[in-house]
């Protein structure tokens, strides 16, 4: 079972080598790694050439943002399963993709959801927060709950049915895609109760209160555009529970 991993990068020279290594050292023997670069101005492409001998396809050109780049990667993917790994994240251990592939041997499973752990730049050994997919249920989308996207793996035909990420979203295009996915027909998913991805803080989704405000505005828009009734009280009610993710990391 081939798994296509898509890594989107832009000026990621400082971090992408670790991402490339974490894919290259997976024990699963059928992995297609695709790197979509947004015409980086630093040494990202040089790092990929040095550390990415296993990379099956690399494209570097200007794009319309992260979701446009993800769409390009999904369009190039030939694996039965598709996952997205950011250029500043890495897999938690060498058996992640083997575990995912084994789970997909059940033909009824459309999505596999794993947990993501956050760490601060320069301190990869110190995990400060565990973002678990355990509490995700489709009915909680109207409250802004979603599984962590780097820990989500989908059959390629799910992407074909749901359609591309919306490029008019800056920060919640993955949430909008998930809302659309569960709105089409029942999606069968399985939660793996383990950390699959280590994610560096400071990215667009963890970049301060302005990004948090934008995220919630786009989450509200995604719900309303897809027929889910929501409001600010619903969306903000999830934050007390999120505090426990730091305590239980």
C-alpha cells in the first residue's frame, strides 16, 4: 500500500532536513514523498537536494498560499493513502507510516486520525502539548473541534470526492475541507491513540492572538458556508478544554 506524503515549504531551510529525514527513515517500504515549494528565497531547495534523495517529486514555483500548494501536492500524489507533513514538523517514530498502512487494511476505513504533540523551537525533546484526535466527533465541528491535520491520513479517493482545499482561506482551509468531507456522506474514520507527529510551535496556527482571531473567524465562515449552525459562544467554549492539552502532554 503506497502512502504519498506531501510537504509544503517556503523558506524552510532551517527545519526541512529533519522533516525529510523523518520520512526517509520510515520502515514502511512504499512511500512517495512530494515536496511543493513556494519559490523559497533561502536555501530550502539546496537542503532538499542534499537530504532528499528519497523525494519522488519536487516543485518550486510561486503559489497562492499554503492551501494552493497542498492542492498541487494532492494532484501529484499516486499513493492509495495521502498525508501532509509540514516542513517544520516530523514523525514521532520510524513506524508511523507502517502503523497507518496497517490500519487502512480495513477497507471500510476512509480516514485515520492520530495525535500531534507540540514542542518549542530548539527543544524537540520537551513536548509541551498533546493535541489528541480522541475527542473529535463530526457533530462537534460546529464548536470548532477538528482532528489535528498533520495527524490525518486519507484515502486518495476521499480527496477526489471532497475536492480541493479552498484557497480563499488563509488559516482554516483544512477545517473547511473536513467540514465538507463529513457533509458529503458518512465518513468512516479510526483514531489511533498515539502521537504520530511532533509539531513545532510558532506556525500560522499557533502564532499568537491575531492568528487565533483569524482562525475563529474562518472557522465560523466555514461552518456557515457548509450549513452548520454556530456562533462565537460555541467556538470559544472549546478553549478551556484545550488548556488540559498542556497539562496532560
